[in-house]
């Protein structure tokens, strides 16, 4: 009798999925031997809308609606690109406030991912606890921007709101609370067998595969590939606020969790440094003119590298907006990780990638 | 592992994360981004807010019964759709007289029900604008 | 940002000579509609660990031409090749339609030039 290969789908609706994505696994017994993916379930044509329906100064608000979790990174990457075409200079205070929001966004996005990883290990209580603690980060974001999810905080020329001493105090309090909690999670994720032993050696992406398939973000850093756009660009002064790259080893789910936990701790430190050294000045500078030329901006979103390419012809509408989202670029790497894994591990592996389908299909 | 066990027992005695809604009201933060409000008597009809609004939720259309504001030379009327608005505040930042002619309040919009003809009314406004 | 012009015939050999997978990260494949019937295809790379070192290889493509696939060299290019096929309605070797768009959707939404 020859080898029997069975096709098993995961998605587009599945209990472990937050958003629609479909994988079709070709399995031999329990082992996955081949994978095909379908990612376009939530395609909304945002790239087209940005060039036909909305003028360049309204686009930051359009691209923010690609994804709720990464709203701030999308609008920030776009505005940075547009500002470079308009040749405007943003004040240092505005840059610091932008970094503050991006880092807060990273903290709560990583917490969401960790909670889902815990849930997929069968550890429901941990999921509830992390999600409960995550709410405090959302609260301070609401205090800063006036809204809980859609921040609409960054606009061309700077940021829309300033922070007051009251808010600063509240942020410091919440950051201290989250730091204490994160140390607790670190303890839990390294010593609790459901989260440590169970995840070691599962869903491995080797360093060579990470290079070959251009893995990005925590997925790459967990495999030992030292790439982070925060250290590869200079329009946001990350070197001034104590950014440290954390590179893991092993490239398995466990390693990805640990990288994310340390990134949360680093982001907390960075937020505190931002508050400590917040420069004085205006938060908005007026920018005039119409975007002409082309610009390419990369920004480290919570899930990895986000790239915006825009081209303007001196008119109110841009002629091209290209958005490369982190999950979209990582899908070939995802597929590589699935090959050779057990089918039963697939939901846990998928959750550890922290996929964002709204970003992918845009 | 012991940390988890300890945590499991302390969790039994800790209060829940959720609030007792609707008995306990939801805490509304200060400077919450709410409805855009308009003070007609201070408006100078520069139409900057209309131009700045990303979704086009503010429209000035021609009317036969204009207000008595001397600045309103083209007999325009202000229309605002709270259900289209994204509450970003671009219009207030564009306004030459913020806090007098246009400001962002902390009020919430009402629920858009069929009886209010939310959509139909707005399509009529947009139709007037287009013609 | 450095832009290097190439042609469809020479792109595979150019990229083979250029691309070292431990030095360059392949960002994405991009298309820009130039005028009716012509699209500029860009292969975008960035250097690991260097500040803003981005290299773009680009080639103008007529809609009747077939773009060669670079998947043998850069495996992760497959997903962006499929996106370009959907969005611009051009043909790329070994890249099938249907990543985002269904059979009955509008075809090639980004192909029309607005300038």
C-alpha cells in the first residue's frame, strides 16, 4: 500500500482563528507535508480607495482603518512618507509622542498575541488574565488620543493632541503595573509546563529558513535573525530612548513568546524614557504644497516590518499607495514552518505568528 | 509552576475585571472624542471644515431660507452627519474660529434608526451638493 | 533609496548577481501604473542592519508581456507576485490569479492610470 495523503483544511472559519484565513494541509498521518494558503477573504481595496476617493491629507485616516491593532503604525508610516514628499520637518516633541503611541501599541498587541498563544495551549485562565491587564494599556491610549481603538492621532505635520501632566502620571502608573505583570508572565511562560515544555521545539523556523524566506519581526528575531526596522531607520530617534534588540534562539513558539515578553519590557522602558525626556515645543507644523515624487518608508509594526511606497504627481490625489504589511510578507515563512509539523499543533503555531488578516488583505 | 498554583488560589479571592453594567455606569474618560458642534452665529462661511473632513461628513449646501448671519452671502446651510463622522477633529483644527464656530464635544451620537431617515436625509443633502 | 533600471529579459540575471540572501532582505514586488497599458514593476530590497539602504530594481512592462518569476531565487516573492497579477492584470510566470479577487470581481483594479 502506498502512502496516503489526506487534505485537511484549517479555516476559513475555525475556533482558533480570530480572522478569516484558510490553510489546506496535506497530511501524511499526523505530519503536515504540504500547505496551501488563501488569505484574501477580507480584501477591501484600500490601495485603490487611497488613490481615487481620498485626497492625500485624508489618507492617514483611511489607512488607519486597515486594521484596528496596528492603526497607529499604518497612519504613522503613511504620514512619514507624505511628509518626506512635502519636505516638511516635524518637531521633536511630535516625534516623541508618535513613538510613545507606537510603543504602547506594541505592548498591547504583543499582550494580545501572548494571550492567544496561552489560549491555544488550553490555558484559558491565562488568556483572561492577560486580556484583562491589556485593558489598562487601552485605557491610557484612550486618555491620550480620545478613542480606544481608532486613535486618529497622527496627521500630516505632527500629532493631534498633546499630553498633560495628569495623563503623564497615569501612564507612568499603568506602565509600572504592566511591568510587574509582565515579570509575572515571564515567570509563567518559562516555568509553567503548559506554556514552556509544551511549546519547546514546536513550530521551528531555523535561522537559514528565516533568511531564505525573509521572515520579519518577532518571528525572525526568535530564530536569531537580528533584523528590526527600529534600528535600520532614523526618522524616529529610537537610539535616544533606550531601544535594545532582543534576539532569541531556537525559533520555536517558546522562543517567540520570550522575545515578545522582552520586547514588552523594553517598550515599557522606552515609554518611560520618552516621558522623562519629552522635548518642549509645538506638536503641529503646517505643511503646504502637493506631494511630488516618490517615497518609501519602513516602520516596525508590532508584527514586523511595515512598508509604504507612495508616489505623487503634484495633485491632491496620489497616483500610487503601496502597502506591504508584516503578515503578508511572512506568509511564505509561515508555510515553511507548517511543513513537517504535526497537524494538531497547527492552531498553536498559527497563533504564535500573531497573524493579522485585515492587514494582509487590506 | 508554583507561581501558577499560587496565582490560581489568589484569583479565587480577587474581584472580577468586568463591571456590573448597567448598574455601574461605564467610566467616560476626559477629553473623549465626541460629536462635532456648530455655532452658526460665529461662523464666517469659509468652508474650510468641509474641505478638511476626510469622510465628507460636513456639507454646506444652498438653501432658500438662509440665516441672518451677514457672512452668509451665498445663502448656505450647514449639514453634519454624525453617523458618517469619524470624530478625528480635522474640521476643528481647520476652523479659523475654533471653540466658537466649531468644536468637539464629549457627547455621543444618537442611535441611527430608520424613522429618523438618517441615510435618506443625507443622500438628499449630497444630491443638493452635487447639483 | 537607489533605483536601478532593468529589463524583463535581464531581470533574473541581474537579481541573481545582486541578491545574497544573507545580506539583502526582499521587501516586496510593487507595481505602478505608468500609462494606459504600461506598468512599472519594482523589486524592492533592503540591506539587513544598515540604515535606510533600500535598492529598487524596476522595469516597465507592457500588459501583453510576461514577467519572469523570481521565486527560484527568492522563495518569498511568490505572494507578492500573485498580488501583482490580481491587481494589475499582468501575467507573471508560475503565479496564478485569485489571491484577493474572486472570479466575478472587477479585474485589475489598479491597472488604470489616473494621471
